[in-house]
């Protein structure tokens, strides 16, 4: 049930862009994205729903391909504050919209 | 507006003991989910409580149990602790009204079993 993320880690210079991918073997109801900094709680970034509604941040956007059960998170013009581990969380149609399963995480490091 | 509050922040227990972790959800949230996060791993879903009942459960043994109170706060109980139970335990709250919304996480309880 756990989604798979790629890449596992990425290093960027300030101002560069990054894409993080999330893939599931299940038919998905929603995809969440969170960022966790070391020693802190995960922080909600955005959610994507089957059918296309999206909520989120500026400069951080995401897509959701329902047919492929895949989502991608796009980080543009990265800032030092973007560093952290990014997790996607998925709710699948089989187990219902009441449990969120997290991926393996992508560690993003932004350097000056 | 207070977010999700968890207590205690750190805990050291001996193998075989029992532990209770506590969580107060964000104001306005009625649903509480518990996660276990091992070092370097993603959070693993334990269970979710809504209307004082366990609504969904992940792949965790019966040693893990919980409770939700009328004020929406929640407890996670772990019996017969194993060394492998050492992890960060995260509580997340959300609202079941006007879904979907993202989860708000607490800072977690770091449990060490020795």
C-alpha cells in the first residue's frame, strides 16, 4: 500500500528547479504532499484529488495522473528554506479515504 | 490557534513495559490519526479515530491500541514493548467536515525502548 517516491535524494543550487515523483499500485482517491525538516513534524503542502481539484503553495505545484496512479511535485526557483524531506501520502479507493499511507521520502538539499 | 499537541516529547521505557502517548488535536478538528516513524523512514499508519471509534487500522499488531475522548483528544497505548517499537510517534489531526483537507501533525513523541 505504500507509494514509491523518486528520486531518493536530490541536491540543488538556489534558484534551480526540482521534480519529485510519487507512484502507487492502487487506484487513488487523493494524493497529499508534506515537507519534514530534521527534528520537526511533517508540514502539509498540498492535496490533489481525483477529478482535478488542487490546493497548494506559490512556486510549489503538483500534478496527479489518475490513470497512472502517479503524482509529481514541482519546486521552482528553489530557496534554502525548501530543504527537507518530502513525503507523498496517498488515500486509495480500496481502503477508503480515511487512512493516509506515506511514501519512502525524498531528501532535498538546497545549497547556496 | 494551537496546533496539535503531543505529550510527552521524549520517553524511555524498558522492554515488556506498557506506554501511553497523548494527543490534543488542532482546534476544529475531529479526526485523529497515529503514525510510527522510524529513523530515515516515512510515517507508517497505525490507526485513525473518529467519533470515539477506530475507523481504520494499518498493519500493526493488537499490542497497539487507542482511544478517542469526547473532546477529540486521543491516546495511543502500546503493550509488551519491543526494542523495535523505538520510533517517533506522530499524531495528526484533520477535519471530517468538508473533506478533504491536509493533516496537521504534532511534533511527536520520541519513544526509546531499552
